[in-house]
């Protein structure tokens, strides 16, 4: 089946960004002139996604409001003849069809994905994009994963080469290189030490999840931390002798779940902004 739906788990508390996230979702923090979550939605839409299911939690209402219409704002912009701004905000709600479902308990990324099951057909593959990563490139990263899925017909995880000293923050793969950007994954190790890591290829927040993974995910037991992990479903999938692929996407990833990654995104995407880039570049040259 073609992939036309995406799940965006956005239920995290964003404690790394307190106090900024005390009263607003971390996904609504602005990078240049758009919230992080809008960059991710636009990536999905550029890859052909038509329906987006947000998995939210308490305190995330601002995300719903952002992708809904604001009739009063549109009216005021129209009255003031601010045509450009009116077109810009009107387009946000037209990017895709949106649905919102609450994750009742913070039980991990796998549980968040399962929360979206009522919106997914039984035999339907689905894209999954987590809310921390902005990936900037000529071709949408999730679109590259979808192409890999269309070629092989099995689940796909986005992978990226990371510095050895950051390995312990990620799930890391062991695999066989099939071409410049595709790996057949043989093993999946969650947050290994540098010594235990089978490679420096880390899994990051983009996936194509098949019905087989969804079925396995429903049987995954919570870990010691009480959370259900998508990674455990992948491990079980491999143990069953099924294929799992990694797509080493082309593009620059900004980890906006960390303060440093968020600041990098501000600077580098700011330099690319048509209205701000030149002035920002001039300003940065004045810094010692």
C-alpha cells in the first residue's frame, strides 16, 4: 500500500527546555519564524503524506490550535490588507488532514505509536516522525525512507553516522551495506557503550512502520522503566528472521531536543532565510 499517513508522537514534557516549556509544548518553540513541529509536518507533506496523526498529552493544546484555523486573526489580517501574512497562516491548516489523540500515560515511544492505531488501517504501513528533529535537505528525509520501503517492502529506520562519544545516546545498528545509503540491519543495540557499539550508525527519529511491526509492538512488554519501546519491536522482528532496513538519509539533522542542537538550527536555518540570512551573516562576522 502507498504510505499516505504519518504518526507524530509529541507527548514529551520537554524538561530540557524548562522554564520555556512550562506553559508551551517544546514542539512549539520557534526556529527562526516557525515552530519546530511545522518544519516536521512540512517534511511529511513534501513526501506525499496526506493525513497526520498527532499523539499528544496534557499541555499540548497549542499544537492543535496552530494547525487549526484562527478566524479572528484571519479577519483582522484581511481588514488590514496584510495579504502575505493572511495567505501564510491560512495555508498551515491546509497542509494535510490532521487528527489528534491523547496518550493517556507516558509509557514510551512504542506506546505512543500504538495510541494512534484507531486511525490506521489493519494492513497499512505508516510513516513515523518524532518531534525533536528538523532535517534540512533537498529531498525530504522521510521521503527517502519511503522510497526504500517501496523498493524492499519491509520496515525502514533512518540512520545517521554520529561521533563515537555520542553513541551511548542512541540505538545503534549492525548491518550490511547494500548501496551508498541503504543498509540491511542485522542487529539493533539500544544505547550501547562505545566499546559495545557494533558501528557508529545511529537510528534517529524517522521510520516507516509496517503492519508486522505494529502487530509485534502490541505484544512488547514494558521495560524496567515501565515504557514500551519501538526498538524492542524491531529486535523481535529481526529475531523472527524478517528483514529490516536502514536509510542513511541525505540532509542535515538538527536535534532540537537539545539546547545546542536547537541553537545550531536557529543559526544555520537563519542564514538560509531569504529575509534574514544576509543580515545574520553580517552580524555573525562581527563576533569575536
